C-alpha cells in the first residue's frame, strides 16, 4: 500500500478564515482586559507595533514556504537553513507553543461555561476536548469547516462591536459609566496614564494575542492551491490588525473609559452589558466560549501536524508519521489531546495563576519560532539569491526589517525579565530548550552506535 499523505482538502475560504481565526482569540477577548489595565489607551500603539512586526514575519514565512514545493512546516525550513538540531528544537518548541496556548484556551472554556452552569470547571474542559478530538479525527475538511464557522462568529461579533461603538458615539449615548465619546480614549489620564513602563509591560499579553497568526503557514501542506491562497491570506493581515484589534480596542475605549475595565473579565462582555442590549452578556459569553474552543481546535490541528512532520523527519517516534484512513495524523492528535488535558488539572491546582503562566510561556516560545523564521529568511536570501529573485512573493525591506523585528523581540523578552508576573515563566522556559538540546544529542549518540 502506498504511503498515505496529508490531503489538500482546505479551500480558499477555509484558509482565509483560519488566518482570521488565528489572529482573533482568547488573547483579545479575555487577555485584552489585563493589557488595557497595564497600558491604558496606549495599548492601541502596542497592538499596532506587534501587529506590524508579525506581518513582516508572515511575509518572510510566506516567501520561504513558496520557495520549495516540499515545505510543509517550520521544521522543513529550519532544517534546510539552520540544520537538523535547529529543526528538532524548533519543531518541538512549536508543538509546545500550541500546547501551552491551547491549555490557556481550554481553561477559558471551563471558566466561560461556569457563567451558566455551576459545575466543576474541569468537566466542560474535558467534554470540549473529546468533541474536538472526534471531529479532528475524521477529515482535515472537518477542521476547516469548524474553524470557518468559529471564525465567522468572532468576525461578526467584532464588526457588531465596532458598528455599535460608531453609532453610540454619533448619537452621544449615555451609559452608567458616562457619555460614549471618542474623548474617553484620552480623557482619563491621557494616552499613557501608567507611563512608558505600563505601556511596555503590556507587550507580553499583546504578543500572546497574536499567537496563531502563523497557522496559515502550517496549513499550507493541506491547502488546495498554496501559491494563490497563502499570499492572499498573508497580505490581508494588516487590514485584520487594523479592524479586529485596533478597531475593536478603540470601540471598547470609546464606550468604556479604560479605568472601568477589569483584568479579571472579558472587556467585550462588560461593554455589551453596559450598552444595555438584552441578554448581551450571555450572547457575548457564548462568543468568547466559541473563541476559546476555536483556539483550542487550532491547537489540536497544529500540534498533530507538527508531530506528523517530526515523525516523518525522524525527529520523533515513527508512529507519529502514520495517518489513519482519513489521512489524519491520529497518533499525534491523540498524544497532543492527552497532554492538553493537563490544562484541566492545572486550572484545578493553581486557578488564579494558571492563565498567566501558560500565556507567558506560550509568548516566549512563539517569539523563538518567529525569530527562527526571520533568521532562516536572512540565510535564504544570502545563500539562495536565485530563488529570491524568482519569487513572486518577495518579503519587503529584507534583510533590514528582519533585524529590526528580531531586536523588538529581544526587547520584549528583556521587559518580561523585569516584570514580576512574567519573570518566573521566563526563567523557567530555558529549561525546555536545555531538555531539547540534551534529547537531540542523546538521539544522535544512539544513532551513531
């Protein structure tokens, strides 16, 4: 029997909505409350800066993916330009990134369900994982369809928020918090009410808000027309950043003075309730619940595919490279789901700290992956100038912009070191990389014998 391969069943609409879904998640719907508390209105600039940086990362990734037909993930690119050790570390780190991110999302699912039902938090978390696992085991098209509708709900909600914000500003609507006006953005202590330090401290949660945007690259192996669909999805990222992040935050701050928002709850739920729309809080709670489930769904998809590629490249047990009759990497999906279920245990043991710890670790590891993409692109342009010249999707302003974005990432890591909440996770994360380097060296010695 011929070796089964991943099927290219994702259509353009799937890829476009996966890209949108990847840029809208728990980091925006829940994490933005904490980010706003830290930075005040200057959070708008933080989203713009990180969003622009991520766009250049994605352009570099897009050019690399389309430069060679066989590329299916970051590991393939890292192996070509940085060697097998870097591919091993990056592949497993990307898997770990999504495990941490999906853990945060599955914890959020449990919290959101408690809004309606007084049941232990772990029960809806486990049920959600079982449902998503069953759907992902069938076909990749199921993942695409599920993510399509999940993303559509997010898009409609944010568009509704922005439209309501504009209408309320125009009519001068009054809420319990006061008049809805653009002046609310700067009228409560200015744009930097907590100074530059508050602005800088918000970057960790802002980075976390963007994790997953690169999922469009991971899905490249399973899209029907990557040369058309990948550039289309990546080029729309700036518009999405302006609309879904900056637009949504501006609408929130016009309706709510930033001083009225709590880091412990979703500012979206608070805003719709404040406006006085009947059953608004329940509706938006459903939206943020589907958002968390969507992000967890993306995590299950990406972790199973990265394990599949690691298995194919002999960087993980060969069993991960096997596909079921539906061309889905069943073993990788099962193992990832099993590890993800630890999120339920984590939320039970340290409910107040769990979300902050896993989001910080996730942000740090994603910075590593994005950094590897930029470094690979620098080497690609230097060692493969003929491919760069032939490329129909050249990354702009390279290699200068690559170095600028790498410097920004370095600054964000330094900021995390000085923040009390993020310092423990930052100091613990290197243990993961040490473990990977030790495992790689151990595997090399075994093969040499």
